[in-house]
């Protein structure tokens, strides 16, 4: 264990942190270049075979970067993609990035795209954060010299997903981040609670609330697929807080009860509805879904919050009301979608593509957590030594909400600096998904 990490854990002052030497190596979870292809021909691509924990070298710090001691991290589905080397191995991204920054082109990939920790060093160009600051990390990396960033950072020429398309991500005792990725940690949340939110909550914010997405308004009916998943669990909260009417789609009564406890009145349990032999791939199922939504709300949805893709996209474009919108950010069940275009053009509906979020949207989302208007949907936490088990839980969908990983933190519930605010916001809601 390094002196620097021990100092962070003990709450050392900025001066004391600066007095500690930065270690030359640190512990991290990573994948290996020489293991690409190990899952070829297999149906169960068990990520526990491809994720390793061991020592890696400490990189140099660029002028616009900060070195963060990671206290906790969280798993996203891109962690699964990294570990199964699909849809393409992430080493392709590292090789491409390595053409202009050799630090990232290595035979191992320290991955992970959500983290919370303490700034322990800053480059000479970092102005708004300093050593000792407690932060959460936005996973969006953009080219700050591209003119389009003045309009929307997502539109820059080559935006990168931190910890997926570059190295030194969240699953290490230290991570490297750009200055424009740093945000203040919510004082009432623990390390693992703070680390769980940014990627999914920020993505949902842009899809629903931000000016570049569906631009939801008060009173809008919003259908949310996978409402207890990483994205859906934040979408339900955002719709409620913005004055909308969420209709949550879940797959079990246990999940239905959980989303009701989030304050969602209208819940559809797919396991209790007969959609026919072909499921959501058939127009009869689309009509059945529409009937159920109207039974609950009396009308069709203004917006469909879509990220499942192939399995649900035909239904989504059908059930959206005349003039409604389908906002999509992913395709976890398959990228090639089929839908009946008549229902789109003849009813003047729109499909809105949404990818990640810009820095301002990340800051606004983080502010909602600071205000207690959003709360984490963290369900389970693993130690860093069991990172592979944490990613496996997401790979097999053996989880709800978000899955966390303790890195520098030695136990859960550390890092809470404002217990009074926590009590005011409600312990039961903050820990709802962990109960």
C-alpha cells in the first residue's frame, strides 16, 4: 500500500498529500491484449476469465489532467464489452489513441467509466480543482480545441468514453482524468454512492431533460423500458422530478414494487401480460402494449425512453403518440432494429438519437444529486479484488440498478461529509436499491 493512498484514507490535508510521493506502480483491474480471442466459439463469455487484478505502472500526468485516488468505482455495460472484447476489442481504441498519446497504448487496459475519489495531483493547466478536492468523474472526454464544443461537447470530432476508449480508468487505485471531467462529490453521499451515478444518470438527463434530447415537459407521459436498470432507474426519477408521468416497464413483481417505492404510480410487469408467442417482435404485442399504457394513463406516451434496441424498438415507435418521440441511446438487445415506418411518418413521430452527455449536462445532473433531488440506485458493492464478479453480475443481468466496486475505500458508507443533509434527504430513499 502506498503512503499517498494511506494519507487519502486518513483524510490528510492538501499539504500532507503533496508531501507524499506518487507511487510508481499501483493495483488495478484490467484486461490483457494477449487474451483477445479467448471466447471465440463460446456462448458463455464469462468475464471472470478475462478480468485480472494486479500491479500496473503509474503514467505521467499531462498538463490538462488530474491524478485521482479512486475510492470507489461502478460497473457499466461497457465494462462487459471491454471484458468480452466485443463488439470490437478496446485495444483497437487504445492503439488509435496511442498514435497521438503513447501512454494509452499498452498490453493491458485499466477500464471502468464511473469513479469517485480525491485529487492528489494536478497538471499545470488545471485551474478549477486542486489537490485534496473530493470529486466524481464524468466519463465524457472531448477535444477542447474543437470549435463545436462551444455548442455541444458531444459533437466534437472524436469524443471518447473514459475508461472504455482510453486507459487508466476507474478500476484502479489511481486514475487519470482530464480537467473537464471533474465535478464536486455530493457531500451527503458515500464514496460508493457517489461513484454509481454519472454515466447512467447523465445519459438519462440528456435524453429527457437537456436541450439536445426529447425535451420533456410537465405532464408528458414517458414510457421507460427496463425501469430498474442502470439507465431506467434514473429516468424514472428524472421524469417524476420534472413533472412528467412515468410508465415503468419491468420484468418481475419484485422490480415492480421497487419502482413503486420510487414514486412511480404506473407500472407494467411484462411477466404478467400476454404479448403472444412472438413477444415484442409482433404488431399484436405492440397493440397490446398500447392498450396497457392507455389503461394506466388514459393516453399514449409523449416520449418513449429507449435503450434496449432490437427487442423493443418496433413497439416503441408504434406506441408513441401522434407527434411523439422515441429517444434512444443504445441497443443492448441488438443494433439492427426493425419497425413499421408507416407508424412513424404518417403519425409525424420523431426518433431522437442521444449519445452520452456534455460537461454542462454532467454538472447539472450532479447538482441534482447534491440537492437531494436524485438519489443513487446502487444495489450491491464488491471489493476491487472481486471486480470480475461485479462485472459478471451485470453481464448476466443478475442485478438491479447499479453495481459498485470499492477501490481505495476500505468499507461501505465511508466518505459521508454531510450527515445532516443525508438525514434531511432521507436515508430510506438514498439506500432504496440496497435494501
